[in-house]
C-alpha cells in the first residue's frame, strides 16, 4: 500500500513536506509517492542519507496552486501536484492522498478524480475539535461553502458514519449548529436541515448553540462549510490572541512568568488539537477514495502525523466502512423516539 | 432624561437587574424606569435604604418572554416587560431602552415599537470584540439571522457610522467576514455584499478571514446575524474551555497554581470584553430610538455598566449621529480608489 503525498502544498513546501514524509516512511515503514517538481524533491531527499533504504518514489508534477489563488485554478493546471496526486490515487497507483496545500484546490482535485459515493451530493471535511474530555467532529469544515438542507443531511450521515467507524463512538450524538438550541432557530437552511435529519435513524440531539462546541455536548456537529470555516478560524484567531495576552502577562512578573510558561504550554497543546497539528489532518468524506487535508502551516512532525493518519484510513478501509455506516442510517427510521429534536 | 430598564430580563431577574440599576442611579444620578412586575420590583427595591433619594420609577409589566421561548412570543404578550419598556420609549416616556433579557424578543419589541431609520431595511446588533490593541465592532451579532446582500451593505454602513460617531474612529476600516480574503471567496450572500459595499464611500478593506477577527485588521466586521452569533458563541465557549484547561493545569503544581492565577485573571478580563460585561451591552442599530442589549448572564455590575452605556448613547444622541453618518456613506463614492477590495 502506497500513499500519494502532495509535496508542493503548505508553507515552506516542499522542504517541510519531504522532511515529514521521510520521518513517516522511516518510522512506520510506509511506502510513499512524493508528488511535485522532481528536481526540487530530489534535492530535498538528498539531505536524508537514509533515503535509499526507504520506499519513497517521486511522481513529477511541476505545477502548484498557490494559497492566494482561487481553488478553481486547479482546473486549468493538469500538472498541479495535488491534481496529479489525486489522479494517481484514482488510477490505483496509490491507495490514498495526503495534502497540506490549498484546501479548496484539494477538494476540487479529489472530487474530480475520485467521484462521489452513491447517494452523496457533496463532499465534506470532517475536522476534529477538542472538547473537555475528548474530541468532537465538525462537518463540514470548509469543503462545501454554499449548501442546501439536503447537503447538511448528507454531512450529518457522513460525520456519524465516520465517528462510529473510525473513532469507535457507538451511536454518535449528532447536533446541528444553530444560533440557539430551539428547533425553530436558524436560517432557512438550518431549519430545513433540522427537519430532514430528524427523520433519519441518526441519534439527533437537535440544534446546538456554538457555545456548546467544546463542551462535549455532541460527538458530531453539522454545519455548512462557510460556517465551519468561520468556527475553526475564529477559534484559531482567538487562541492566538489569548496566547499573545499571556505573553504580555509574562512580562509583568517573575511568578507570572513561571506560571505562564506552564499555562501557555497547556494552551499550545490545546491549539495543536484545534489546528490539526496533533491529528495531522482532516479527512475529506463522501468521495470514493481517501483524502486527508493537513493544515497549511504544518510542521514536519504534523506532516508525518498526517501521512500516518492517511495510511491508517487506507489500511482500515475508511471508504468501505463509511459506505456501511451510510447504509445503516440511510432509510427512514422506524422508531418513534425523536429525542428532544422536535 | 430617563432610561427604561427591562427589569425582568436576564438570569436571576429582577434581583440582579434591580441591584445593578440602583447602583447606576446612585452613582451617576440617572433617572430610571424599571419595567416589570410591580410587587416583585417593590420587594427588591426595599432592600436598598437609599432608594427614596433616587429617581427610580416603576412601570408595571407582569409578563416576560422566557429565554427558552421563541422570540415571536413577544408578539402575543402585550404586557411583556421588554415590550412595555420599548413602547414607553416610543411614547416619549423614556429616552432609551436597556435589556439583558431574551435578545431576539428585545429586537422584535424594539423593531415594532421604534421603527426603522430611513433607508435601513434591517436592524443589527453591534457587538464590541476585543483585539490586540483595542476593540472592533462585529455587526450583525444576531439581530437579523437570514440576510440578503443588501442587508449586509446596511450593516456595513451602520457599523461604520457607529464606530465613527461613538468610538471616535476616523474612516473606520470595514471588513466583510468570509472564508478567506480573496474577493471571490464566500457564499452568494457574501459575494453579493462584497460587490455592493465596494461601491460605497466606506473604507472597505475587502474580505476578512475569521482568523483575523481579533488582530485589529478591521475596525468593523460585517456578517449576517447567524454568523455573528456563531462567532460570539464559539469565542465564548472556547474561552470557557481554555479556562477549564487552566484550572486543570493549576491542580498540577504550586508554581503552575500561582502563575495560573495571574494568567486566568488576564483570561477573565479578556472574557469580560468578549461577553459584553466590560462594555455592559451592545447597541441595536438601525432603529429610531436607542436600545442596548446586555448579556443574559450579566452581574449587577454589568447591568450598571449597561444602563450607563444606554444613558450615554441617549445623551450623545446616537440615533441622530448615526443618521448623519449614514448620509455621508450613502451615495455612490466618486473616488476611484478601491483599496484591495477587488
């Protein structure tokens, strides 16, 4: 089993990506195909004397979609690294794709190359967010920006199937992100999705206020990709603002300094769980092959974690297990128990 | 000048509200009308021996819209405290309204009683959020949940007029919240609003990624009320999660304990700026009279701050100054400078 790694995606690529990929290949014995500009990749690989003993191949793809370009640019770039990598997976040359590059371009490339699962109308990114006692899945974290109610239903099913298959959560509690808990709250999109999700066999706990995102009140939190992006980016920005606040506090006294080193440590571990660096990435769900999207600012360590996560999803047959899960929640439920959803 | 205070709104009302209102009346010599169930208010006021020397009147309104009820409930409750208070302001019996109750009901009651300013199609809540060096205005923070592009344009104009008139910011920088900075990013709503705002004389800096909310990159951040609610509630929930994290950290060592006391202090001051308790409340903009909405979990001190803020807005003629500001940014701009908006 071989993993295709978009070597040109992310800050300081390809250096950071190659560094992380080599670590994953060395420590886990993974077979990798680095996709990117061959000469650059050869230069980077030459820095690792052990590379000849590892199973690392190069697939030449000289082009890249820059972080400041629109996602659609990938359509005009047949030799963009993320696109060549996705096509290699679709052709059976690799089992799964990892990229820390432009996430919109990654979604578009994977969507075009892999195709959707039966009954799924839109792909969704399932981000893991930290909660007091563990983690929750936020879906969609940015793949599908404009949605209809039916799409949110699909995200609920994908998120629940993922939480159950890959995180081992039995009957995951699914919450719908809204501006308050009552079923009548929300935009027409949210209200329409509420009615549809309530009709499935999912364990739907109704609307969830955003203040409950990190409390562990739900295992799966459903929203459109625009809102999911706002949630994650707001959280990221806020943690950075708080970290800066603590740096100011540390400047005030020696006691504060010692204590703040410790609390900042805790804060940074929290941030690592928020921006994927602890998990390595977020899977793109709903397509016929595995794609994991890492954070653009991934360190070599985060890249290695992301590549390992991608390999795990491929090995444990994420797509097949999602399909099984989707079958279980697809039909209208027969039970009359609606929880407090309505 | 007299301020109408919804005495039945917020946690532990009317006790907390009366306590805070008495403090504001005593310390600032404000004339207040407490609106709520007369007997309850008389009981609460009896706890303050100095009350006879203060200018506090009671307006009987025995009904209340509970936090778990839909906002529209206020339409069926002619004697609900927030509605009676809003109608007293509209009738000229008070100069402005303060409430820490159900914010949706407050918006509906104020909208019905006050009416919209000319050219304004939707009211918006202008929340103040902390930034590294000061504060920014998030508008709409939850008054208008479902919006069209034209509404976001109105929020941009209201927010800029508010920032300029009441916060003294010259030519406030207006950013449009989106899932990335490029002009092409966003839902159809955001893209439509982008085109409209870019045509005004506002100092429009284009789309703003949510990770930039707290950096001070913009003075006014425009979004629909659903997204604004999600931003504020996500931030609130995240700060609470981080505070809990620090409590755990404190349990680990004495040094961490001492240091964490200080950093938690800083965190709590930050939280106070996030949930209105430092500012006392957020003005509802776009209506013909002043309404300030406090946080439901306001302490007596936060209520007092909110009542003072309401009095300040009335005294400084917020509505007239907003109208002046709106006139300045209303016409199409003649300058060809578009910033990096397009």
